[in-house]
C-alpha cells in the first residue's frame, strides 16, 4: 500500500538572532489512505510546526530546512506558495485547537463555511450556503438553517468546534489534520467530537492526523500512534501495540501517567521527571537520555534511529538502544 | 449523537454584534447628546439654503452690526449680512470639508496602512518613514507650504482650462480654495489613520482565525479584506469620529489664519477672525460662530468617547 502522506527526515529550524535553533530533527511519518494517525507528545515537541510546515503555514522566521514530505506523489516542501495555497482546504484540511478564537468574530458562521466553497471551488453564493447548511447538519448542529446566520460568539465551545469541523470538511480534503481540537472543551464534549470525527472519516474515507496530549482520548480514534519527543519520532505502532507493548521508555512513562479505573482514589500517578531539551540545546545522544531511568553510556554517545522491534508487530518501530532488543515486551 | 448546549448571551438574533455596541452607546447620555447635536447640525447644513432666513451674501448697509433680534437672531455683521444665515452656511463649509478630508485621508490611510501591516517589508519601512516625517512637522507649517507650492500651479491650470473651454466654473476662485484646503488637509491627515490601521493589522494578522483562513486556502486579498480589516473597524470608527471633529477645527483654524476658505464663502474660522477685530463693540459677531464651533467640537468628543466605550466593552473595567 502506498502512503498518502510520507514525511522523511523533516527538519525545522527557528531563526534566532544567535543562529538557527532546531525544533524538528528528522521526523519520519507516514499516513496511509483512509488511515487515522494519532500524534502524541509533550507541549513544544514540534507537533504543530510539523503539520503547518506541510502546507506552507510556518510562522515567520521558522523554516523547513531539510527532508521531504510527499503527498499524493508530489513533494510539498518543494511546491511554490501558490500551489500550496490551492492545496490547502481542498486536499489538506485543518481543524485548530481553540474554537473560541479560530473563527472570525465578525462573520456569520454560514458565510465562514461558504467562504472556501465560493473562493476555492467557485461555487455560487446560494449553492454554497445550501451546502453550508448540509455541512452543519452533518456535524450535528440542530436547526442548521437558523445557525447559518449566527455569529461565533452566539455559540458554545462545542458548537464552535463543530463549525470548525464543518469548515475543515467543506473542501472535501483527502487528509484532515486536527491539531488538539478538543483541548479547550469539556470532557463530555471532547468524546462527542472524537466520535464525530471518526464517523466522518469512515463516511468519507478521509485520512486523519489527530494531534493530542491525551493518549486515552485518541485510543478510540487512531489506527496508529506516533510518539514524538523533542522533534523526533521515538515510537510508532498500531494503537493496540502501543497500549499492550509500549517499548520506548518515554512511551511507557506517558502510559504510566494515565489514570486507570483500578487506581485507588488519591494515588499519586507516576510522572516523568525533568523537562525536554530547549530547541537548539539538544544533547549529542538520545534526546530523552537525560530524563531516562534506563539510560546507558551508549545513549549519550549517539542518536538511536527508528527501527523495527524484533518479535513485535511488523509496523512497530522504536528509537531506543536499550529497550528495542526486548522483543517488544514491556 | 447529541449536541452541546447553545449559549445565547443576551440577544441571539443576527447582527447582535453591532446591536450590542449600539445598545451600549445609547445608554451613554453624553454620547447620545453628542449624536443628537451632530445630527441636528448635519440636517441644518444639508437643508441650509431652505432654512436660512436671508441670503448669506446679500448685504444691507442700512442694517449693519445689529445686535441679535427677532428678525436677526444672531444679529448682522459689518456689511449688514444676517449672521445666522452665515453660521448655517459655515456649517455647510465645515461639514463638507470635514467629510471630504476625512474620507480621502481614511481611504489613503486604510489602503497604505493595511498593505504595510499585512505584507511588511520595504513598503512598510518606507511608509513608516513618511508618516514619521509628516507627523513631526507642525501641521500649520505643512499646510502653509503645501498651499503656497500648490496654489500657483492650480491657479494657472484653471486659467488655462478657462481660456480653452470658456467654462465659467474655471473662473470660480472658491473652487481653488476648496481644492487647496481639501488637498493640503487630507495630505496632513492620513498618516495617523495609516498608523492606526497598520498597528491593528499587525495585531490581527497572526490571530488564530487568520491562520485558519489561510489553512482554508483563501487568497491574501480575501484574508485582508474579509478577515483582517473588518476586525479593525472598531478603533477605526472611533478614530474617524475624532478625526471629523479635528478636521472641522482645522478648517476653522486655517480660515481664521487666512490660509483656508476665503471670504465671501462663509466659514466659522473667518467669521471668528472678523469678529475678533470688533468684538469689544459687537461681541455677537465673535460669540455666534465661536459658540457653534465649541459646541460641535464638544459633541464630537462626547460621541468619540461613547463609541470607544461601546466598541471596546472589555476596556471599560
Ligand atoms: N511562532 C513561533 N516563534 C518562535 N518559536 C516558536 C513559534 N511557534 C512554536 N515555536 C517553538 O517551536 C517549538 C515547537 O512548537 P510546536 O507549536 O510545534 O509545539 P507543539 O508540539 O504543537 O506543542 P503544543 O502541544 O503546546 O501545541 C516550541 O518549542 C515552541 O516554543
Ligand atoms: Mg501545538
């Protein structure tokens, strides 16, 4: 099976006055057609920048400096701005984190959904508004026709996130990238949004990349999970393998810090000590070594490469000198 | 699948964004007073020719310097012209100049400021340099320079056009006055608008909804005109309200100094200037235009403050 999106050796640098600082250091990722990939990792590990770099939306002074990102046969990193613009929305859709600030406050939601249809697909306004109402219905908004005329501030957070999803779907993209779309929402609403995206993905056969801090939430949506640490992929495996046989010490730490139903109330959950390296101040060896309880001398000397885990699922890959040889047994 | 609750703070009808602002404005007594005064003045200016009891030019040498009376509520001037009629025509001049100058300055300021703020680069640097220069030179000096350097060429051009077409409109010196006054005032008035718009655009262009619009593949032009500029409208409306008042005072100041609208076209500024010379004998000639100018200025300030509070409710507390 050929991948819809295949990122290889992606590096991203921030231009600082003191010189470039590397934030993304050789990421390898692939998303198959119709697959949903969960990306987890601590705040600041480069999840958002990686995804924004695909469509040419990196902030000022931040640049993709190496690697490739093939999407449907073409290298996105080599495409000119105008070609990337045409790709946005129609091939690759985005849903952002904060529904409170990601909608234009002075434009009615119907118009915001219709906007892409009118300007990208050249649809006439009445047809676009008709389609906008359908999309609102699709994302589970009651009396969608009335809601077309609402301003964002008249809707609740969950409603706004549904509107954002409707906007993301308007161009019928082949890949939908959701960047922590539920972080700002109540727990019950979070689950609803996950369900909604799963339904829509199945219905339209889209591929989905879902970025999150929350491993538990993503378990119900993702086919595969990539764990990012300090701008590199440290483990990548089908979702059940990640939960059954977490192999990288960082992944194990993340899973151990999840609460479970059998925990006694008030038990202290284990957390990973220390903080990830600052951009531009990466250790010479494994970036996780300074925080790792299993670290050996080799870990400080060289950077481990992502490699298949012997004896585990063929798609299970991990970047660790110490645990990779354990045959995936936790 | 169930949906989350729909929060409808206050009014859930469309347009409630501006409706809320309007409601806040209406609660502000001073702002409403300012609005009413200005509305009355606009009406008076618009319907001036049908309202004035006398022609503003007709002289009556038998009725010179009369104090206020039933026949002449504001009295008459040294040529026996009705002061009320002249004040009303002065309102026409003041509003015409203020609206045109503000419109031209706003257009220049919005276009240049938006491009500079959105795209940055050399254009932005150049624009900031020009606005710095313009704003650091005293306004009066700048207007005198612009007036002096433009008057001659415009007059010559009008003369040439007249000889060519024999159209009497090119002989009308009031038109030259207006063009010069508008032109020089607009040229000194746009930089603050450009800076305001630029600052607004700079703060808005990285907001999440702008990034979201980019992620939709919208073009820069659409993002700028539909996502960035409309969100800069609030502060701009406040600035325009203040700018109209300032333009009116400027026009009067220039006419007062003899570099604005010239007699016999009535302007509050040249009426004040005439009245000042004789005010010990005929105070009404100074008081009438000065009081009207003061009231209008205060009205604009009240309205501007009210708009500021209404459009930036978060800044209130
Ligand atoms: N506009 C910017 N200017 C400078 N540095 C930035 C900018 N955006 C991100 N960074 C830095 O780049 C690194 C990666 O950022 P990124 O937004 O990709 O993290 P993330 O994994 O998405 O984190 P989060 O979970 O908090 O969203 C961080 O260290 C951040 O400080
Ligand atoms: Mg992020």
